[in-house]
C-alpha cells in the first residue's frame, strides 16, 4: 500500500516556486477521469525518471503508435526532481572510493573497470542532456561548464591525489578510454586552490565537466514533448496503490479514482517505491532519506561580473550551483549533516519533505558568509531566502535499480538514484525504453544497474543506513556509519548528493 495521500504539506523549493505560470503542468488532468482504454505503457511517478521515460517512449521509431499514461501522486516534479540542487554533475575520479569500496563497508563494491563505466555513463548523461536541450530548444536555464571539488584537509587531499593516479592508470587500460583526453584535472597548489575557488581554507581542488539546470522546468519540458505527440498524457493527483496482473494485463489501482489497465507498467517512484513493494526485496534494498537545500541571493560581492564561475562540491559537506540570474542553490550532503550534528539520524531517514530541521536551516543560512573569503555583509533580502527539503532514495550498493522487476513480466523500474539522479536518469530511462520495447540491454547502460535476485542477495552484506535503535531515536552511530560508507571528512570524502 502506498503512503498516499500524504499526511503532510510539503515545503516548496525555489524551482517549484519559479515555474508556477500557465506554461507549467501544475494540476494537469487533476479532475480528468482515468483512461478507460488499455494503455501500452503506464509510468508511475512524474519526476525526472517518469517524465524522461514518457519522452523516450514517444520518440519516433521507439514504440510508434503505442500509448503512454503517466500517473503522478501529486504534481509533476513534486518529489526530489523539483527539489534538488539542479546539479547535473558527473562523478569525478574522487568517486572511486565510494564505487570501489566493498559492499560490506558501504561502498558499491565495483571493480575499477565497472567504476569507470559508471563515471563514463554520467559523463555521457551530461552530454545527452545538453544535446537534447539544444535540439529541442528548451528554455530551462541550462548551464554547462566546470565543477570544482574543493579539499580543505590534508588526508582528503592525499586521497584525491591517489584516486587521480588510479583513475589515470585505469583509463589507460580501458579499451574505450585509452588514449583519450582525461576530462578531470587535479590541482594541488594551495594558493591556486584558494584563488580559483574563493574558499578561504581550500588546499586542493579538482576541475571537470558539470552542468546545472532548472529541474522543474526540465521535467516539464520532457513531459510536454511527450504530450505533444498525442500518444501520451499526464494524470496528476493519481496515487497508485498497487499493480496486479490479471489475464496478461496489469491492473493499476489509483487511490479513489479506479483502475487503469496496462500492457506494461514502469515504476519511477524513487523514495516512495518501498511503499508499493512492501514485502519484496526491493523494499529492503531502498531506503528513503531527507535532504535539504536553500536558494541564496548573493551580496554584490558575488553578483554581476563577480558571480560564481563554477559549480562546487566541498569536502565539509556542501554542494553548490548557481542559477543564471537568481543566485545560488546550496545543499548539504546528508551524511555530513549528521556528522556535523545538525540533524539526527531519526530526522534524516524519513520520507517526509514537510520540514527542515532547525540545525540545518541555520547551517544553510550561514555557510556562504562563513566560507567564501570575500562574501561580505548581506543586506536585508540577501542570503538564504528559501529553504526546503526533499526525499531521496538510497540503495544498498549506491547504484540505481534499472530494468525488469525480477519475476514480473511487463513490470519495470527506474528508481534508487541515491542522490545522483540528475547525473544518471536521462540515459537510464533512454536505455530502459530500449529494453522494454526490444528486450535488448544496451551496452551503454552499466550492467551493474540491472535488477537481479543475485544483487538483492549480495546487498544483504551492506551496513544498514539506519538501525531500529536509531530510528527510534536511540544512540547515534554517526562515526561508524560515516567511515563505513566512505563519507567521512577524514580521508574518504565522497558525496552522494551533488
Ligand atoms: C535537496 C536535494 C538535492 C539534490 N541535489 C541533487 C543534485 O544536485 N544533483 C543530482 O544529481 N541529484 C540531486 N538530488 C537527487 C535527485 O533529485 C533525485 O535523484 C532525482 O530527482 C530522482 O528522480 P525520480 O524521478 O527518480 O524521483 P522523484 O523526483 O522523487 O519522482 C518520483 C515521483 O513519483 C511520485 N510517486 C511516488 N509514489 C507514487 C505512487 N505510488 N503513485 C503515483 N506517483 C507516485 C512522486 O510524487 C514523485 O513525483 C537531490 C535531491 C534532493 C532532495
């Protein structure tokens, strides 16, 4: 049974607040009855995964003549996709720690070759998103440039230098990447780090490709392009409670609106997936958690010609992008929030985006002025103006679940984006559309994302994100957790929310 209607009113993000006009899809088909014809592809959830799914399924030559209905519990991008940092930023070599650490220690447990495939995939996602926005001529505040990953402690700097060497060597052994220009640079010079990043205690930084986008406008654009084909539609306020197979068709039960019949159903429900899959290994594999972000209006010292040039992730927790005109969107990595003591694990591991804990609001309000060397004084109306929360979905091995649900013919899933959906979704769903329509796995999609019984089995050795004791407000195991998942601000610094 899904947890809908939700027993709370969600916070509102900068993105959701700035795409309210008649060009948006708020309230789309809210009062329209459900389709009565059998639908070829029902997509559950209209976040980035659901809207890109609808987009890919309606591209010429993919599923010509077939119908698509997207059933969304609330409004389009009312979940994480409308609440994130807007950072479409591929993993750098710094992620090798997380990707290659053993599963039993909270890593993804990949070989270096598999890790390189994941990194290369994310790089291709950015290229794909950029090309699509260009080709479709979408006005979604897209920026493509460079991200800097700032290190402020010696152990973290050493770790980055080691990972850089490891990555360069592994690229040279990789058949597709051998001889190609590395897209990331690692800069160890402290003075250069301070100057380039404007972070007062920076001692080293990496630099590589990144993008940012208005995610609410982007999800809307994908959905509108699907609707424009005349073969797809979005139904808002349609929470799906269950899907069961009856005579070769999926019967999808929508809260108080009835049943939609479908030949295929694709769950794009991310953090909410466990509610619909209770009792299945999927529910055990996925853990919802909260993250928060703020829209910061910069003072004059960071405006106009002094506006930031790069997007950022920073060792002590923050990630930060800028909108073209409306300032910075700043977030704090969830595990660091816990380590810094601004959120308890009980507050963190919830599926509730109705509140932002006071500790984290304060941290978000203070970060820029405390850390940018020349930030200066904020006038009234400058600084963190809007603060919100969203729900993400951790997975046991930090990788998403993309593919057919084991043992359920005609049922598929794209979920579990572990804080990195913007960097993974657009191509995950493109290749999933190929799998659904041709039964072929595209080699462009890392095989490690496939949903298999064996993966569920293996995942059991991963440390729990939260224990029952912590869920009930008992002792926090912050340190153990942090080092287990390779996220400590000691020598393993890998952010999964960027
Ligand atoms: C504060 C914050 C900052 C983040 N920053 C970044 C970042 O900068 N870069 C990055 O790559 N990632 C970031 N993320 C993560 C990123 O937002 C997610 O990985 C991504 O948006 C997931 O997209 P999705 O479509 O899978 O899920 P969602 O956007 O959550 O969409 C799921 C949709 O399904 C609907 N739904 C759920 N259950 C049902 C049901 N039973 N019936 C019908 N509908 C249902 C929900 O209402 C929701 O609209 C951030 C997330 C947060 C919260």
